[in-house]
C-alpha cells in the first residue's frame, strides 16, 4: 500500500515538474481530474485555457482581474509557479517551476519561461516620501513577449519591456529596456550579446 501511495505521488510530481509530459503519459482518470481542475479555475478565477493545457494544482493561479488569465493550446504551468493578474500566453508556451508572472504579461506562441524567472507587469509608485511605497499608486505598462521567446532561468523582466520575436534572454539577465527581434541578451542590466543570425 505504501509503495502504491509513493508511486502515485511520484507520478504527480513528474507532471508538476515536467508538465509537457502530462498528456502523452497520463491515464484517462488523471486527464479527467485535470480537466475538472481546469473547469474549477474557469469558474472560480475566470481562467481561459486552450486544448491540452496542463495547470499544476501546486501552482498559484489567481485571476479575477480586469482581464482573464489565458493560455493557448498545449501550454503549461508547472508546480510552484505563480501566475497572477491579466496574463495571456499563446500556444505551446511553458511556465516552469518557481516562475512568477505578475501583473499584465502578454506573450505570443512558443514562449518558454525558465525556472525562478520573474516577469513583472506593474510597478510601485515611489515619488512621495511622506507615504510608504506600498501605499503609493501602482503603474502598469505591462510586459510583452513576441513569438518563440526563450526566457532562461533566473531572468527578471521589468514593467514596460517589449521583447521581440525569436529572442533569447540568457540565464540571470535583468531586462530593463526593449529587446529587438532575434538577439541573445544577457547581464545586469541586460545588453545584446549577439544576433541569432550570426554563426
């Protein structure tokens, strides 16, 4: 009995860590449970999910803002990710473990966000010294990602940044300004390292 319990837990952890494995490897019962959970998210949080998506029950997915959280077909949210605010991603996207998508974040198709990255689509006001920062109004320009964007692990993208198509944000990059199409950027603050068309 104990081994069966551990085996069931190991299967769930496998999908929480590697959510793209869920639909090829899951049982009909597991698929039915996932679809029921997606229905719950739609009803309680206003989440809109395409076909063959997977959302880990260990992720914090919090909707209920002016615009819904939307994922296109075959997109995934792994365990321990945090997705709050009006987030919209296209098809074939993945949000890996311990990622934080906060505020307005919009991405195209094929966006991959590596573990421990943070894309923050809002900012705190801090102009006044007579009030604590947390009491000052928020601003929100949002974060925009093109198609085929690879966000490496431990990347930070700040509010107001637009990332072009076919771009790679190297691990650990802190992206504070717009990034053109088809480049690799890295560093803090991030700068262009090379074009993807260069050999």
